[in-house]
C-alpha cells in the first residue's frame, strides 16, 4: 500500500507476500547558474532538454506569503521570471508550482529537503528542487543584487551512485498489520521509486505549456512498482526450483535480503528522516541472486495457516468463509509458532516485565547434502535477551528438516513515536557462507 504511515498495512495475512517500496541509487537532476557565476545542482524531472538563459529571478523577500508561493499570493510581477519558493509546512511543491504557473512565472526553484514529495509528472514548467542548505546561497544572492538573474538553468541530468540508497519510501505503508500484528509486515522491500515503466505512447504523460507530452516509458513510483519486482523474482525462483511452495519462495527472498544501504548503515526512512526498522522494510531489501541459493527455507502449507487462524480465535463461520471447507484440524498452537521466517513480539502498556516469549521453528535444508549451521545473534539491543536452542543445526542430506526454539526475554520496552520498537537479527551461517537471516522484533502496540 501507499498510505505511508505506521499501522497502514491491510494486506497482512501470512499467506500474502507484502511488499514495501524503496528508492534506488539513481537520481534525476538539473542545475542552475546564478548571475554571480555560482552553480547549484538539485533534483528535477523536467522532461524537456531546453534550458533557461538570462531570465530575471524573483523572490518575495518582504512578503511571507509570496516567499512561500502561497495560493493566489503571486501577481503580474512574476510574469516571465524564475520564481523562488521557500519551504512551507502549509504547502506542498505541487501547490507551489500551480501558483507559479497560474501567475505567469516562467520557471521555479523550490527550496525543500523533501524532494521525494513531488511526482515526476508534475513538472509543468521548468523547475528545480534545491535542499534548504543550498537554497540559502540563492536567497543571499537575490536579496543582495539589484537585478538578480538566472544565467543558466539546465535539465535532463542523470546521476548514479546516489547515497544513501536504498531508503524506505515516504509513501510505503508500514507495519504492524492491524489485523494480525503478531506477523511482521511488510515482508520485504523492493525498488518502488522512479521506476522506468512502459506506458501507452498515445496517452499524454505530462503537459508542459500548451503541449501534451507522451512517451513509450515514464517514471512511476509506488508499491505497484515494487511488487512486480518481487513477483518477477518469485517466478524466476519457481522456474529454478519447481518443487518449492509459495512459502518456500517467499522464505528464500526474505532470509537472503539485506538491511544496510550503500553507506553501510541500516536503511533510512524518508517518513521519519532517521533510521528505519523492520516495521518499514520487513526482512530487508530483495537480493535476487542470493535468493536462488538460500541454504535453508522456512516452509509452510495450508495446515500451518489453519493453525494460525485457529490461534487468532476465529469462529467456525469465519473459518468456513476463509478456508472454504467445513472440516479442519486445530490444536490451537500459539500464533508465535507459525513457521514464518521472522519473529514478532507484540506487547502492551499492561505488559509486566520481564516477559518471555518462545518461538518454535522448522527449517529445511535446500543447500548441500552435508551442512552445519551455527546461530549468530546481531544488533541485539539493551533490554532484550535472546537464546537459541540448539545453536548448531546439522544436516546430512538435502530436504532434511531441523527444529529449533528461540526464546526472547524483554526487561523493558520504552519509547514513544511512532511505535516503541526494538529489533535484532538471528543468522544461521554455514561452512559454505550461506547466511539465513531473520529479524527478531518487539513492539509496544
């Protein structure tokens, strides 16, 4: 989903693969050269290759409403000029560009650190987004010079290796699922921002001035972009391993996912502008090549899901509607024992500490016949104690199963916005360098 806040995941059933959207390390830029010769680069999706030269630069210095390009604040004095629009919590960039365009401005420079809040199909006039720090240079120039100008403004610049990347997109729906918070959602993160997608060449993608522009391809963002990445990887895995179940395929993608960006840190969240958690990215960002050879899988079938729903306390009528059968077997296992490749603890303000939770899991060897896996615990926060029994899993043949138990003890769980969360990782590592990773998450909900 694209609702962007915590507790906005609605497709949270454990038999559904729930996908979040992440950014990529490619960005689209433009650059402006001021009359004093200073050149500044920023974000721009303006689709035309033409550039601006020697146009007047306008900034509503003495009028706050004009400075932020508020609705109906600009007048004929901006006609034919490049207009500077300050950051405002009252307006988004879409509203500002509409104001500049309707007032007759030729182009615009927007000052905001939230460049991701502006869609690529909204650049109806030549526009550039600068971070507020760079914007200070522009404002200093325009306020100190009698007749400030934009000497040059260019577009269609592509930059690779953008850092940090990936980030969790601002719009990507986050967990926990309100229906079943005991299962970590989303499951996985995939590219979902500025994805070059095929579109109809006869339908205009954007209007610039009097012209409607169309193309065979356009940039799109959303979980409707990230989900096809995962579906495609799943199809490839099924082709390589036709015997794998849907749960096995999902497990392979989740346990081989990575959680650190290209700066070596846990993914950043565009929503909070700080480090994210598994509530944002699930098990991590999909890694297709690693998923082909996961080493171990957490497999499940229909009976596992029936047991899970029984544990939720569904009525007989609800069970019939859900599973479309009148007979089933329930032994009312804990929902913690669903053989999911993640571990989730949901606490409340009434929880008495210390609190202990146990999780039973079964893994299946899909790697080499003879493998020995050892449990490694990483990033375990203060106040959380984790034990794994046994700590060594020995396999003598392929498709062999081994069971283990994870015990989590929490001495406390503090924090406020957005949701008090602590997490670490259990990694099963063998002699062939297979790393089977699972997040262990505790939240107060």
